[in-house]
C-alpha cells in the first residue's frame, strides 16, 4: 500500500510559476513509475507528465512541453512538478499517481495503482 500526498497548489497569475510536490509513504517508492495528471471540472483526468522509476526518462503532454518539468528524489520519496509560464488553461486539480509494472504507457490513467487526493492550481488571467 502506498499513500500519496500532494502539495504546492494555489492561485497564481498568468505567466507565473508553481512547484508541486507529491510525497509517498513506504520504503518502495523507487519501484513505482510516477505521473502527474490534471482534471478540470466536468472533464476527464488528463496526463501531464511521467517519470520512470530511476528518474532517467521523462515524458510530457504536448501542451506542457518546454514549460513543465517532472523530477523525483527517491531518497525523499518525492516527485515534483515544476510549472512555469502558467496560463488559464492550466487551471485544474493536479493529481500524482504511482504505477507498478514495466509498461511505458505513462499517459494511461488506468495503469496507475495509487493516487493522491489532488492539489488545486488556479491561474488568473
């Protein structure tokens, strides 16, 4: 069992930055690929970024490439999402997920085994 707790969301002006964190419980964090997803009201959860177990590879949704950076610190059981040049379309609840297995399909939410409770990001224009 893994528990994930996100933090770092808030209200920011367009063009600003936020850094989200997701802390995992337990001693097996490095076994999980990690992902960040966003979900706006009335919409499905959408992939934002993913990172492999070692942190050696990352993948991003086209909408955030060049603006967001995912990273992880396995010693701290934490995955981060640095978000720069935020715009109104980035407004959503952000969730981190943890997935086991060798699949490299980080964009498929159904492959994730655990989810955090989410943190709200609101970008004012």
